[in-house]
């Protein structure tokens, strides 16, 4: 299909999504929850066809030399599908943010004002590789009263289509409005450009994927974008750290799932604890196949186990079993390094000194700052939000894990009893 044909199809989807958004906005909580549970049932009922579709994507991924980590993100089986279905039901059980009164007050002229959560409207989501995002995005948008237009990557196109069909057909049984969940059937870059330009239909766009995709969306978008470019996350082992705890946290943050955005990429170590801590964490990392790239002090302590870190290493999201290590003179140097090189995603301090922890937390300019806990907990599910739409490193509207509340706007509802401005205006 040529560019104009692609544009016509996607703009038609946008117009239908806008109509669906109006229908979704008036659904009550019970109705939305019924739809969500029916969507979970639809996913289970169509599990066999979804797994068959996923197998096509896996074969194509292997032929295209996708990395083992990427193939693992892509792969679906009965257990993973059941986890997705359970996740839908968990979202149904969450409190509905729509209609929540955020604030309320009465003016001296007896006008009452409420600030109330409302849906954003139509949300476009562009993502790569992970077919579970199709469900997560659709489910969170539905619960928060938003229509959604999804555009997945070519790696998971068969899986995405099968999941979207299961959600749509299952939800319709319970009254899902037509076109509330739509999946763009094209995977070329032209569809990204079209979505980014149709601000008459999309109220916000959320890209989830590599830096190139996100930059392409940001450079073209005519509507607000909620995003994060990188997950350059740090763990700082303070002079007052419990070494056993620090080893466990650094190990988990790096090796539990290295290919995700909340994995640790840089390890900072106070010089007063480095001689004790570094050999122990190096043993763990070596046993697990982690490549260590260190500054001169780290090399002095660990010798040939470490390769020389370049300036670029401090600004790199490896998404792999690679870690950059630096010995710092104290917390000030650690904080300065983080604020200079971090992507503002997630950082951790390991220390038994609560005052030092609070100082670190208030001085670090990132969306999530942890004390004595792995950065791997930077996740909507771990925060108790249910499924997440992504993790934002922006500062306006949404920051950190984005779930139901972050997919809402607000409306001022003003009630009077005949007041008119001309009787009270001073200008």
C-alpha cells in the first residue's frame, strides 16, 4: 500500500477511535470491569491460536538473528498467556480513577469547584518486540476510559494481531464499544510518521522501544509525547553499606534481567568500602558472565578481571551482561556523577545510615530513587499499579511507572446558583 493509502487507513482508525472514546467515557466502573474480565476470558479461549501466531514470529526472529534476550521477550507459552490474562483481571480489581474528586472548594460567592479525574481521550502507543504490551496497553486504556490505537513492531506482528483479536472479540461479548481497541496492521516507519502527525485524533502518543524509535516519534509528534529514552540506572554503595546487602542488590539489579530499562548499568562504590566490596561483587559477576568495565581505582583493586572503562561507558545503556564500575570519593561525587550521566530513570543507594539515604534521595534528580532496594522494582506491577503502560523520565504530567492515574487528565466542574461575573468583576 502506498503512503496515501496508509495515511487514509490510519486516519480512519483515528476518527473511529474518537467516537469510541466518547462511548468509553460514560461507561461506569462495573461495566468496564465486566468487559475486562471478558477480555481475559477471550485471551484464554484463543490461547492456542495466539501461540501458533507467536511461533511464526519466533521463526522469523531466529531467521533475522534476533538476540536471545529479544527472542525471550517475544516468546509466548501457556504460562505467559495465563499471566497476561491474570494481569487483566488484576486491573479489573483495581480502583477506577475516573470520577475521583482530586480537590474541591467553595468560593466566597458560593460557587463550588471540583477538580475531577477524566479520561485523556485517544491514546496512541507505538512499541517494539513485546507482544504482552498489546494487552497491557489496551487494558489500562480501557480501565481509564481511553480509546487506544496500537502500533507494534514487525518482530511481533502475528502475535499482536492474535492478541488484539482475542481482546476485541472477548470484550465485545460484554459490551466493549466498537473501535475502542485498534491495532494498526502496518509495521513500516510510514505508519509511525502518520500517527505522530494526526493530532486531530490522538491526544497523546507513547513510544516504547529503542532510542531511534523514540527520537523519530518526538521529532515528528504534533501532540504531547510521554517517553523515556534510556534506562541508565545506577547503584551507589555507600561507606555505611551492609556489604552482604550491597552484593545482593547489585547482583539482582544487573543480572536478574539485564535487557530491561530498570536494570543497573553503572555501579558506584565509596572508596572506603571498595577494597572489601569490589572483590566480592566481582566474584558474583564473573560467575554469571558479566563483563566489568572499570575506572583506574577499580582496575587497581580487581586487576585483569576488569577492562578499562571509556568515557562513553558512563553514558551507555548496555541492556546486556555488562556493567561500568567507578570508585568515588563520597556521596557528593556519586550524586554529581548520577545527575550528569543518568537518564533520570531509577537510582539506588545502599547504606545503613538513614540520614545519608535521605540526602541522596533529595539530591538525585531521577523519577525513582531507592534506598536499600534493587532498581528492578521500578515497575508498575511492583508499585501496586497493576500492568504499566511504560516508565516516563519526563517531568510533566507523568513521571516514573505509568498506570491508570497517569492515563487520566482532569476537568474542573463548577456549580453555581445564578452567579454572573459582571456583578463581581473588578476588571
